[in-house]
C-alpha cells in the first residue's frame, strides 16, 4: 500500500477507535449490574477489514454480558440501569460518536 493510503488507513483506524470510546463512555453509565468484572473487563478491538475499511468492536470479556444485555435475571438491576443498555447506549451516542469520528479525521482526507 502506498504511504499516503497507509497514512489515511491509520487515521481512519484512530478516528474509529475515538468514536467507539464515546459509545463506551455512554454504555459504562448504564450497565444494569454493578460488578467491577463487567464494567472493567472490556476492550475495544480495532481491525482493518480492507483498504480504507475499519471495524471496531466493544468486546466484553465476561461470558454473561450477553445475558445481562438480553435482560436475563432482571432483579440484579441498579437504579440507573436501562434494559438493553448496550444497544441504547449506541443509539444515544450515535451523534456524539459521529462528531468524534469527523473531528478526528478532519484534515486527513
């Protein structure tokens, strides 16, 4: 890959990661259960899926994260929690994440 394209690809990757940190910030305040294991054991995986294509995944390292998201065992909720917290956090943070991406990529492309 020519240097200019490589530079653009790296900047796209950084911008996508920055946008995902916005989503992560939203979801962290809405996790339905108050456990440090679920709240603190997550990562943002950022992979290149082709030229000028990047994929970010917010991955929880706890097996029960999907069950919590699916509202299994509702009695473990904390007062600030919302059902399907991750999907709602993604929807709520969409504009802020898009702005972060745009601001991060500005002047690069």
